[in-house]
C-alpha cells in the first residue's frame, strides 16, 4: 500500500507538471521526485541484503520511511499549489490504508499530523508565497477529508480487531484440539497399557490377537501363542511383601521384553501371567524362543535389601490352526501351562495338536 501511495502521488504530480497545472517547472519536480525514489531504492536494497531483520531494525526502517514520506509529501504539497487537494485525497488515503493494520488511536494520530501538515503548508504558501486559493477553502477541504479518514481508520480498526479475534479463536481451537489429541492419546495409552509393568494389558493384547487372527484367515500365515506364569510368585509376596512383588514383576517384564524379537508382542495377561504373541512363526522356532526366554528369566537376579531374588517361569505354547478358534488356541496354551507346572516348572510345554 505504501508503494501504491507513491504511485498515485507520482501520477498526479507528473500530470500537473506536464500539463502546466503545477506551481513549478519540470526540472525542479524531477529533481525532487528522483531524489525520493533514490532514497527509497536504497531502503529496499538495504532490506533485501539484510541476512536477518530484527524487530528493532524494522521499527527504525518504518520510522525512516515515514520521515521520507512526510518530507516528500510536504515538498510536493508546497509546489503543487494548484492540485494539492487532489494530491491530499489520493496519496493520504492510500497512506491511511497502508497503516490500516495499526490501532485506531495511532491511525487517528497520523491523520491529525497529515492534516496539520497540509494546513500549515497551505497557510504559509497562501500568505507568504502567493499560492492560489484561500485559507477558508483549505479548511473546507480538511473538514471534508478528516471525517472520511477517521471513518476509514475506524473501519480498518474494526476489521483488524475482528481479524485478531478470529486469529485468537483459531489459535484457541488449535490449542484445544492439540490438548484433546494429547489427552486422547494418553487415554488410549492408559486403556491399552498395564500401569505397573508398562506392557500391553489384556484388552490391548486381545485386540492384537484379533488382528493376527484376521491376517491368518486372509493370508493363511499361522502364529503361535505363549502363555507364561511366574513360578511360586505367591512365595515372593509372602516373604518380601507385595511392594517387592511388584518390583519383581517389573524386573521380569523388562527381562522377558529384552529376550523376545522385535516382531513379537509381550503383554501382562493378568496377575503373574504373561502372554507372548509370535506372528508368522513355526512351532519349532517358537519353542526355541520360549526356551530362550525361560532361560533368560532363570539367569536374571534382582538385588533387594541385600537379598538376591531369583525367579523362574513356566509356559504353555500353542499354534493357531485352521480348525480352531482363537479362544481354543488360548485354552490349549493355558492347558499346556498347567502341564509344564505339573512336570516340575521352569519349562515350556508344547501342544501336540500343532
């Protein structure tokens, strides 16, 4: 908009000069005009070459631009005695629009300064330099101009106020949306995660099993289910207390998590029971993984109050087949788990129907 102000003022000035409607000659006008254009070109080049424009620099440049504009306006206004009221309406209206992003009070201040400049130069020109016109006519021009500018500034301020309110509303909506998504993510995590061990809970594991079952029905890629139980866990709770028992659960969960593959899923099935989903895994490979997991738990120790706690686990392993449901496969793994315990614990029992 500032460029538009210069363009409108320049067109009017050129028209006044070349049609002999102005108070001065072409040479004087061109000197003034190109001097101002040169200063503004230096200003634009300086901004373009700046690697980074700070707020302080931007404020200084704005003040500099305003000074240049007022100087150019004042000089042109003085010499354009015959057309100065047209110059006022064209250039000042554009200048007012260029500052429409400011608050109403600041825009009003600019209107007052510009009007005072116009009236002062007109008064000096008429009384001391024989410019055409009368003080009464110039006052009438300002009386017509000032209300229009005030109205424009007021409407621009209302528009900016609405724009700021709209921006603030969008920011609030975005912030609320982000907070909502964050809360939903936390709720989703809480709903699917065991609070103590940080593993998937039974609900989330069931969802994983259902997904794997759908994949099995579509692509016929079988998977295995390993159900685990900590041996003599009640003894740990009775001897050391439930708080130590919780620490033991956390320790064993980390140990088992580090012993399985990245593609496997470990969950806390309930109490001291854990379940491992082994996707796209033959039963023999699943047996090797289960025995390795069992050995890792046996070799791990937990030091608490100068006491060394060792645990072992027993497990039941089953494989999904075409003639059984997911519930049946889980039931087979549970039966194999009890068989492993009956056979002496710290071992893995594998279903024969695989």
